[in-house]
C-alpha cells in the first residue's frame, strides 16, 4: 500500500522562475498580509491557478444545462424522446466538422454528456 505524502515527506519539485516571473511573484508576495516565503508564495499561486482552472468547467456545464433546458422548452413534442435527445445533443455539440477548429474545447477530452 502506497503511503500518502505529507508536507514532511512530499517530493520536492524544482522551479526556476524567469526574472519577470520572479518580479511578479515578489510583487504578489508584498501584497500578502502574512508575508509568505518565496516557496510558500509559489505554492499558493500554483493552488490558485489549479483552482481557477476548474471554474470554467462549472461555467460550461451551467451554460450547457441552460441551453439544454431552452431546447427542451422549444422542442417538438410530437417526436419520440429518443429523437428529441439526438436533436438536443446535436445542437449542443455542434456539427462534427467543426470539432477540429473549435478553440473552446480541449482536443483530448470528450464532450460533456447529460
């Protein structure tokens, strides 16, 4: 069984900031009330960056749900549920031909399905 890494046993990761990066990190450190060390400041900035990466995913999911709800309200109720689901998915995902050129989707992830 692999042991969980704690602060004392965590592996070190080397990082050499460029002079502009170091200047920006130092400026960020000066704005903090508790005056963190350089390594702690870099750790906090990494956490902030990783946390901000998750936020757009929630926004995309929320926008997709809102669009799906609007499609459901306007959908043709005379068709089968399966046909409505296919039409809804096609509208939300867009044409397959555009997948290569869409910049709002990562190349390695699958589209969000409901």
